[in-house]
């Protein structure tokens, strides 16, 4: 359960959101002709 606890803390810390934001800015989720579901 330690891993589960660490993962939970990681999500709550906002680090996941920050990482996803960086990917969005880099255009990682954008594909030609597809709607971006992450917006």
C-alpha cells in the first residue's frame, strides 16, 4: 500500500496537473484534424 499512498500524494500535490500542462503547451495531445479532448 506504500506505492498507492505515494501515488495518491503525487496526484494531490498537483505534479500530475503541472506535467500535463507542460505536455499541452508542447502540443503533445494535438493531432491533425482531431478534437483535443484535454481542453
